[in-house]
C-alpha cells in the first residue's frame, strides 16, 4: 500500500510540473499550422527559443476519447518524431534558420521544443 501511495504522489507531482510548464504559454497566441496531414496549434516564444505544440482541440479530444473508451489500452500517443517534424516545418516557414535542440512532453498531448537559431535567422 505504501508503494502505491508513493507512486501516486510521484505521478501527481510529475503531472503538476508539466501543467506548470504548459501554463508558461498562457499569454502566447496559438497559431494554426498545417504540416503533413495534420493541423497543429503552435505557441511560439522566439525570444526564448522555445515553443509548445499540440494537435487541434478536435484531434486532442478524439485522442482522449479513444483512450478513455479503451480504458487506456489503445496507444493514442502521437510519436515525438511527428511533433518534431511539424516544428521543423514551422521554423522553416517562419524564415528562421533554426535547429531543434530538445523536445519533451509537457502534458498529453502537448510537447515543448527548444531551438537555436543562426544569428541572422531572426524572429518572425
């Protein structure tokens, strides 16, 4: 029982950390961006060299509903590589010459990616 409680608290705190990081984008405008066969919402912070990316609200709700209907048995996670490909396409579209340096899940289905731009890559 004690191990269960410790695991629950650790999971809860991890979720809180992800939520705090996602809230860092609360004042950032969502930009809809089509990449591949998906539409993404991108919250870009060029001055900080980072952005948050998430599927559209409809896609995120569909993903959550499928996971709920299968009691979590269905793997509905979008692979990191899919998110990263969209981020690379977004950075290219803005005219910046940037390289993605890091990427991690904040909270499902929101990911944060950090990037470094060439000095003349500029912000949009």
